[in-house]
C-alpha cells in the first residue's frame, strides 16, 4: 500500500512521459506548458489510493488517473480564460502566454487526451467509468456556467453557492474517487463518492476563507484577491444575506465588491466586517460541517489501514485549505 507522496510521484512521472506532435506548435505547446508547471496531483492521487486500497492494480489505474489530471488542467485552462486570470501557479496563464484562441483549442484537445487515456484502462467496470467521466465533465461545465451567471446576479443564496461549488469544484474530486474505486473491485464506491463530495465542499469553503485570512506567505498570492475581483465566495454570499441589516457604509463596501470596484484598502475593511457580522465563523462552521459529513462517510469503511490512509489524505487536503 503506497504512501501519498509515492502516488503523487507516479502521476508526475506519467505526465512527464506524455509526448505530443511538434506541429501545429500553437496547439501542443500550450498543453506541454500547463502540464509542466506542477500542481499537487491530489485528485489522481485519490484515484490511485482508492484503487490500491480496495484491491485494484495501480499500474492499470494509471490511465484513468492521468485522465483525471489532464481533465483537471483543462478546467484550469478554460477557467483562466473566462476569469481573465493573469497567472496560474505563479506563472503566466496559457491564454496570456499563447493567446486566447490557442488556449481554447488546446483545452479542447486536453479533453480528447483525457478520454484517450481513459480508454486504455484495464477494468471490468470500463463502461461505467466512461459514463461517470462523461457525467462528471458535464456537471463541471454546469458549475462553471452557474459561476458565470452568478457574477451578474444581484443576490445568491448560500444554498445556491454550495450547489455551484459542488458541481464546479467538488465534482472533480468525487469523480477521481469513484474512478479509483471502479479501477479496483468497486467496493465501497458510494462511501468513497460521499467522502470525496464533502471533502471537495469543505476544501472550497476553506479556500474562500484562506483568501482573506491567510498571510501572503501561506497563500502564495495577494491576500484578498477574491474581494478585488468581486468573486462570489462563501464569505461574500453569506455577508449579502445580512445586507438589509447593515449600515450604509457596510452596504457601500459590499456594493463595491459586487460591482468589482473594490480597491486594496477595502480588503482589510472587508475582513473586519466579515468578522464582526459572523461571516468568518459561519464559514468555519460550514467547513467543519462538511468535514464531519466526510468523516461519517469514511466511518462506513471497515477500520484498518485502508481507512487510516484515506483519513490521513482527508486531513492533508483540508489542512491545505486552512
């Protein structure tokens, strides 16, 4: 039974072994670029872990694990275009480096590469895995569509926000866990699905918190970026639910954030406001609630090394999200 870091290394080696045609360069250079700039490989690592823990052959599971990693990079590439993001992992985003048209087309090819990798798996659940992948792909796109829709909506409920991040963020982690279980015996599939689902929600809520509460060194980027970009996060959506009870000054701050007119001085003010009206504590409770649900799903798996490894993976992932 391999350790997490060993599984991450296996994925990195598989990514490094990918080769692409030289021509057309504007199609394949962006793909090589985004796959070369790192990442924690947490989603494919979960896939390999689920396979390894429940009777599968890791060598056979490398193909779907690689598919998940490639698919994840597709979501990053297209999200960056839609968000007009300038950097990813400390480097220029693909559309900045190579142009928007090249990034769109290269992202499309990443999906083809993911499907090609998935087709090489050696599993008796192959048709089920293809169906799960297709459904997960569609759900992620639905989540991204909702995210863009919410950018122009006046009001979004916390329930709507959670439904959106369930599709956009949690679904990829959930898909990884499910494909991992199906790469093995399929045992405890629904427990793995539930575990990954709630971990994904807890991770995104924690990530929203970190954007405003971490230090620059911890976050690795500008603190309060979500405030400056006017993103609809758990913090902002929760704050907006108290809008009518706030002072005129507080409402003006939320209006600036909503209209993408916030300035750097607003970041500290927003943190103070979110702390004062209980938004930060609400986010912490929501993350804890999702963590409890994840642990409950984990508790349905028999005690032993398998459950201990998944428990350690869960803790590691959530520590990264504050």
